[in-house]
């Protein structure tokens, strides 16, 4: 049983500015949350999940306003409270874990300094705070927990940074935590440890949480109740087991049925590969990250590169694009060895290989409008100008299913996370490359949009003969779109081969670990898995266990 009501939202209305007008984002939502309870918020991109989560802190983004309703936190009217009082609550009694850790950390300060800021302001000693940080870093399965806090944000992987942010949110043992896609950037093995750690915190400290996600299997492990949103409206709400077993609304049923897409099995590749990574060794400073990495990518085919956070997946992409010259080995493109440094490559060599980045928030210049962001590669590589350039930008917006008239002059800040990622895809397509490196391109998207993006990528591949290197930790995405699979661990290729062979037993031990770590839409799955692996999470409901 959970405790007393901690958060009560009634008739909430939130609007967003559109020129001189205000358009509705949240339409009269009610929300009640008790101590020790976890509420899962589910909905497609643009449904209002993050906006509602931020409103629980009494906060609205720039360009938005809370126009109606009540928000009461532990008896405090957040709509009537002064900014000073709300700031005193945030980071102390209410914490927020953002979807994009890379965009949320201050790049000029070490992780440990950012962790210690609020606890020290609360009166904790610096040494005591650092010791607790190490404990939480270890609980979050971060490598070298005694040392990693003394790195800058750019010196750790995206998954490691997301875990560091989760630890920072837990530093003051808040009464309420808003988790906004906290495991989006994590591989499946790391995700299990982070989910277990979040469950422990909720149980041990009787903390309430709002868990925002598009991953139904994850929310099944975490939430006591699930609320479904669609375009700012509540579709339905029920306890987790009831919602999973018997959703009532047609929209909810459609969410349960997504991810049916799977490419037909492709014939074996013919001829020489388009890209050949040959015996690459590379790293940063004096530390080697990649060790003798070799694999091929053929035209018109997709090679999925999978592995846990820090395994070297994105580092391989940096080598292929020339951003990180290898110490040994080479990258051969269409039979010609590429110069190791991108600055020595021709403009056409640069054009032929484009990249879609994992963190759309940090990959898009916040000061440029979409027509400039998408148009720049078409202008630089293809020489398009004027009406031809405008027409091409509009065509690309149509391809990614964003209405050109509505979106062409918007800034990135006026887009949802999923929409930003689609702009990254359009920008890569603008150069008309032969190879596109997709670095976790669907990880920030809800499952309905994920399926649409995978279908789009498949159609573009068949239409233009594109080759994809698909970096992902989502094995359902691998099943849907890959032709070959490369499994990496600690900077080495552990196993590689055609997809049917890779998903059929017997597996290498590490591959077996990855496959067994994919969450299932069963509220007891995580508890059973942790028990089988010697975990200590108690059986029972996903996240209840408060003292009330």
C-alpha cells in the first residue's frame, strides 16, 4: 500500500505560443500521486508527457504557460507559490531526470561538482557528499565509480551520462522524482541495473515518481498505475496489471500492437562491400577503445552494431566518418582507402557518409530554423540554392512526415524529442549519401513513431540503395531492420554474422546475455530475472512498498 497523497493536479490546462496565438498542449488533465507510488505516463511523441511531468514541479517551458487548473504538492499550491519557494523545492524535495543528459549537464564542470552542488547547499559536507556519490555511481553500475565523477560530461558515453544524472537526482532523497525517459540511452544489460536501482530508491525512501516513457515493457516493470495520453488528453488510466491485461481504449490497444514491422529476409550480399572496416585500433589519449575491429557493409544492406554502453559502437562510427583517426587499420570505401582524418577527405568523400546522432538536442543548432538546418547539406554538397533548395527542404520534411508549411520555419526548441530526431534524419538525407550511420536514431521515439521511422528508412534504402550502419541497444529494432549483426564488448567484435544466425542458438555468452535482457510486457519479469541472476529486489508489485 502507498501512503498519503503527495501530488494532486486538477483540471490542468497548458498552452504553447504559436505566433500571436496560444494553442492547447494539455487539456484538463487530473493526476493524483501518493507517497511511494509510481505513475507511468505513456503516449506518442507530442502527447504532452514531458510537459505534464514538468508541470508537477510548477514549471512550464519557455513559450508555454499554465493557463488553468490546480497543482498541489504536499499541501503547497505551486501555481500560487513564489518562484523563490518553487526553486527551494526543486532539486531538494522534487527532482527531475531529463531525457537528454548530454543537453542537461554543464559541459564546463566535472560530474562530481554538479552532483555535489545541491547537497552541499543543503548543509552536507563535501567529503560526505562525494562518498555518497561514489555509492550511487556504483549502484548505477558506472565504471570506476571512485574516479568517473572527476570526468567532464564529454568524457563519458551517453549511457554513462544518463546514469550519472539519475544518481544526481537521487542525491537529496527527494519526495518526488520525475523520470523523463531515464533509460532511453541505455543498453539492455545496463537498463536492468538502473531500473532495479530506481525501484530500490522508491521502496527504500518511500519516494513517489512519475515515470515518462514510450517503452511499454519498461513501464510494466516500474509503474503501479499507467496513464495514457494522446495530444494532451487523457485516454485512460488503470493499475498496471489491469492496463496490460485489458486495455479499454482503441488507442491503447494500438500501442500494445505496434512494432509488427519486420523486413523480409534479404538475399546474401554480392560483390565487394561498400565499406570495409579493417583491423581498426583507436582510442582517446593513451587509452585504446577499439581493438582490431573488422566488419563489412554492403550497398543496400543494414549492419546493426550492438553492445553495452562504452563497448565502442559510437567510436567505430567516429573512425568511419574521420572524426577519430585510427592508430592501426583502415576504412575502405568503395574500394578506395579513406584518409583517416576527415579534413584530408574530398568533399564528395564527406558527402557519401552521413551520420544521424543519438542526442538530437545537442546535434541541432538551437539558433537555426529547420529550413537552414536541413538546407545546409543540400547547399554545401549539391549546390542547391533559391527555389530548388526550398523545394528540396520541403520534400525532405514530407519524407519524415512533418508538414512543411507548419514546420519549415520552426526552431528546434519548438519541436518534441521525436520530431527533433526526424530532423536529424532529414539532414542526413539532404546530402544524398551512399552510407548513413544511424546512432540510436529511434531511441528517443515512441513505439508508434519508431515503427514509422523504420518503415521510412527501409523504403529509402530500397529506393536509393542506401547502406546503413545501425548502432542500437534495442534488439527489437535489430530484428526489424538488420541484415547482419555485429556484437561488440570492451571494444572488440565478439560475434558477427547474418541476422538469422545471430538470433538462433547457440550464442556466445555475451550475446546470450543481451538477448535475455530484453524486457517483456510482464510486471514480474524484472523481479524474476534479478532473482535468477542473484539480485535482491523483492517480489511483489512493481514499485509499491511505501509505509502508508
